[in-house]
């Protein structure tokens, strides 16, 4: 999934955890809360949102026809960071 996004953006991958700056609308959880991924790597993402999840909280990110499982690692202002479980390939 991430590899296709990197190819579409013509981004060279110099290491396995290269971060891409994006503006990718997705939905969060069963309530399908709209949020926006603002940067992403194979390991995790920074997400802009009007909600403030709790660090350690598991979340499901609905992305196209996929569900990506993640854990919230930090929150600051209107952003929070997640790590993907398992990491994206």
C-alpha cells in the first residue's frame, strides 16, 4: 500500500522508514471519524484531527478498502502520532 503511494509520488526510498508528506483523508474507528494523515512511513503516521485520542489507545484507520491497525503514541494540539501494527510493506 505504501509502496504504491511512494511510486505515485515519484519518491526515492533511501531507508525503510522514509516519511512522506501527504494530505490523505481517511476515517478513524467504527464511528468513521474523518481525519487526515499528514505524513506517513512504513512504521507509522502523523494525523491531523479534531479529536484527541489517548496515548496507548488502539485505533483502526479506514483507508480506501483497507483497515490498518495502529496504536496512538503521542498527541499534541490537533495532531497525534500512531505506529502501525504490523508495519506497512
